[in-house]
């Protein structure tokens, strides 16, 4: 993942910023939006934000010991 890639142009939110939000405990797209602002202006990036958040949450959950 290119952490410098801009996911949300309106808020200049990078993939890295979204990853940081998930790594710090965000469990939903809505929580990531609250932390980063991604997908909250025009909504054009919302599908990409949702996919990235779901992928990062799945990775985080897979790496946690049971």
C-alpha cells in the first residue's frame, strides 16, 4: 500500500492516514470518517474509502492473537 497516495482529494486524506485511524482502533467507516474527514465532502471517494477501511480492519483482525 502506498501510504502517501491521496484517497480523498477534498480533505487531502492519504491511505496512510486511514491506516493510522484503523490502527488506533477505528472499527467502522464512520469512525474513520470522523477521525480523518475522508469521504465527508463530495463523496466521490467513498467507495474507495470503504474498501480500504474494510481491508485494513480485516488485516488488523487477522494479525491479532485469538
